[in-house]
C-alpha cells in the first residue's frame, strides 16, 4: 500500500494550475471577471469531485476539460448557437501570411468574435495542445470537421488581425514626408543650349 500516491489536495491544485487555467479561461471568456468566475467554478467542482479522478497524472487535462465544459454550459444557457450563422467568405482569406505584431487585446477581441465551435476547437489545439484525434473525441465530431474548424478559425483570426494592422498602416505612411511621385518616375533630361 506504500506505492499509492498521496491524495490530491485542492490547495495544491490551485497553486500548481491556477495561472494556466485562468489564462485559458480568459481566452475562452474574453473578460477578466468571467475568467475569474470560471476558474473559481473549476476549483469548486474539483473540490466536490476530486475523488472521482481515476489517474492523478491526468489532473491537468481533467481540470482543463472541466473548465471548457463549464464555459460551454454557460454559453448554451446564454444564447443558442446556430450553425447557419457560420458564414465564410472564401475570397476574403489571405493567401500569404504577413508578419505583424499583435497585441493581446486585439487577439482576445478577435478570439471573442469567433463562434463557439471555432473558438473551442482553436483553444483545444493551441492552449490544451490536443491532437486532432483528441479534439474529435472530446467534441464528438469527425477529425475532418476538427481540421476544417481549425482552418476556418485561423483564417478568420488572420483576416481580422491583418485588417486591423492594415488599417493602422496608412496612418504610419502619412507621418513620413511625401516625395513628389514624378521625381522617381521621369528620367532627367539634358538641357539644350
């Protein structure tokens, strides 16, 4: 019996996982207050159901799953989600990746604008570091749908973030002194005596 690991303590879980759970909750919810509520709710559920955890090595994944489920349950109670609202303009998808610095607030606003299906898939992939297969199992959808949602979510984020960067770019150009357009286009002519 000495081989058994010590029982998990919620205080220890809070100390070890609070920061990463809060960041994930903030990305999902989009506001500090909602992220705090979600994180607190996760640890409350952990306190109540920690004895149901079969493998202590999987506690991090379990906490992230509880957080995601709390978020989705809350969202379903707020507003119904219609698949018909997922419009995609294929012509608006950028073909080349353009490097721009992105601040956290703009990124969060772009993530918030995604439908929940796209947001959840994106966050499972990038924040929980889940594979396509794991995401498909968690969400109960085919792997092809996972890949499609992830591609569409990235395209929408890219479109929004690049549009915002391009709208700032003209302001930067206007600050530079303008040269006459003809000075670089017309060759110098020799003057005749």
